[in-house]
């Protein structure tokens, strides 16, 4: 038969179990607003029945329950929703980065407006048309020089501003790499802490939450795959073990490991590349390297999404089809535009004559020799030796009064056919149509980036809501659990009281008959 105190032990276990469940409920309530916290649940199970199987077992009609115990305390988390969230977070990081880069470019180009390059060229064209009506007017000639100077200064402003934003993107790239490496180090540290706790049979839910929060941050930068590593044989069945994190390419194939059970890799630029290179004029990135015991190099094409790829594509990179990038491409187009404009203007100007009957100078616009010679937009200048009388507005050397035919040709410089130009110049269409195409393409790209940013943000919020509905703390639900566990605790306490009364009768009431 069972022990006299069998019922007391069963009720005591019930009290302990419900008390622990109340403590976990209090933990959930305390962290209802904690970022990244996953609500925890108590998995209650029965204890081993009595008597156990054996030769010396007491002869009872059946096994009797001995109470309850807490099997484990687990966090509520859906790995599939985590994967979905990180995928959408990765896309949002990519498109929001590109949208920001294109937005800054749109602000610099400032088209259409009264202050952009198109308007400045239009003002020069208008000044030349006015000069064609009054070719001998000193005031009209002075306006032409001022407008020409304004065009050169606008080219300078656009080139310098775009280069400055490109440098800022390079700095942001370096900061992003430092942030990524910091996250990887923290994840590795948490892996090590978890590896020390799990073999003791504990489930470090708070450490798991901290690690997943860091993985969410990492997914903003690069497309990753997370795999749970093997656990210790003595670990709990629900232990998650260390994380192995890999970078994935566009086809979701691994191109490198960032974190595993052996440690973590440092992500950096290939040697001699990037914004921190010793060659500041080579603003191109061909790939990255993972530095640990040995280096693993992979090119930019290995990245499928993420803000890191968005920054690289904005800053400039070397791919399989040559150099590319949002800002390098725009600077290249601006340089071609400046070179084409200067050479075409100079050619037309040299075909006319000035007030003195001399042939027009072929150096109306020149390029400074300092710096990179290919930076035509940055180096274009109005020839300081050109005076008002040297503007070749006339098409004749006979000083015909009112002859402003060449000024009319100069005014139409934006409509000149460019099909016979050299390789460094625009070789199709006209200056006006080329620049309109550049601005139109910029607008389309920015619109697409903004649209996909909004779409990615909406999808991310939708997935996050689904994830929060599973993992976040519901105060209403916790209050229900609190009452449930409280009532169960009270019932177990009442059970002890009843058993105590029974024992009192047995101990103090039996054997008193006949007194």
C-alpha cells in the first residue's frame, strides 16, 4: 500500500508546479514591451506513477499518479515565420538603400527646375539668341559670358556634389561592414554562452531571443541562411544549439560561412579595394573577403539582396560586364555631356568671326589639367582669355552690321547631331535629348526603387504581424493564465488541508475508543 503521507507529496508537487507556472507568467508580463522577447510557456507533465515496475512492487490494483512537474520552459517561436521575416527584411534593406541613394541624386540633379543644368543651358541659349539680334551690343555679349560661366559652374556643382555623395556612400559601406562584424561577434559570443548552458539541461530562452534579434539585424545587410547546430547529448530535447550562418547568392546557394560552432569570420573588402584603398581615384569594389584562418574571396555578384549590396551598387563595383554603379554611371554620363558640350560649342564658335574680324577661338571652353583628366564635368572652365569682343557671333569676316548668324548656330548647340562623335563623347541623338534621357531614366529608377521599398515594407510588416501574433506577449492571455494557475495552486493547497485533516484523525483520533 502507499505511504501515509502520499497525498501530501502529490499536493505539494501540484503547488510547486503551479507556483513555477505563475512565475513564468510574471516573466511574460514583465517583458510584454521588450523588443525581441518571445513569450514563454510552461510545459506541465505528470510525474512517474507509483508503484514502479519491479519484483518487489506492492500489490495494488493499479499505478497511482504522484502529481505533476514542469517538463520544460520553452519559448513560442515559428522558424518558418522567422525565415520569411528575414527574407523580406533583406529585400527592404536593398531597395530602401537604393531609394535613398537615388533620392539624393534627384535632389542634386534638381530637374526639372529653374536652377538645374537644363535651365542653365537654356539661359545660355537664350542669351545667344538675344546676341544674334544685337551682335554688336556689349551688354548682350557680357550676358553670354556670364551664362557660359554659369554652365561651367553648374557642371562643377553637379560633379562635386555627386562625388561627395559617393564618398559618403563609401563611408557608409565601411560603417556597415563594421556593424556586420560587430553583429557576427555578438552572435558568436551568444553561441559560446549557449554552448556552456545547454549541456546542463537548461534551455536559455533569453539568450536565444538575443541571438535571434541580432540575426534579424544581420538580415538587413546580407541574405543569410540560418542552421541550428548539433547540441550536447545531455542537452534538453528542445535546446537549439549554436547557429551556423551562411551568405546566400541569388540562387540561394551558400557562398561563404559567417558564423559556425568554430567561431566567426570578419567581412572586409578585397585587398587594395574599397573606400579605404590607397588609390582614392579607384572607387570600385570587385568583391569581399572573409578573414579567419584563411581568406575566402567572393565577388559582388554573390550578393542577392540586402543593404550592403544596395550600397555597393550605388557606390560602384566591378562586375562580369565591367564597371558599373549608380553614381559612377551618372558621373560618367555627366562627364560625357560636359566634353560633348564643350567640343561642340568650340567647333561652332571656331566657324564664326568676332567683332575684330578674327576667327572664333576653338578654346571657348577648356578643361583644367589638375586631377583626373577624365573628370570633364569637374574640370570644364570658361577660357579666361575670352573677352566680350572675341565672341564669334558673326558668320562673316566682313563685319557686316547685324550679322549674328553664328550666334544663332551657337544658340542651337543643344540640337546638334552627335552621331559622329568620338568614344569619350555622346555619339547619338543631341545634347538635349541625351540629358533628357538621363533625367528620365533617373526618375524611372527612383520611382521603381520607391515602389519596391513600399511593397517590401508592407510585406515585412505583414509577416512581422504574423510573427508577433505567435511570439509576442498577450496581456489578456497572460491574465487568463494567471487566474488558471492561481486557482490550480489554491486547489492544491486545499488538497493539502484535506489530507492534513485525514492524518489528524488517523494520528490523534484512532486508538481512543473505550476511554
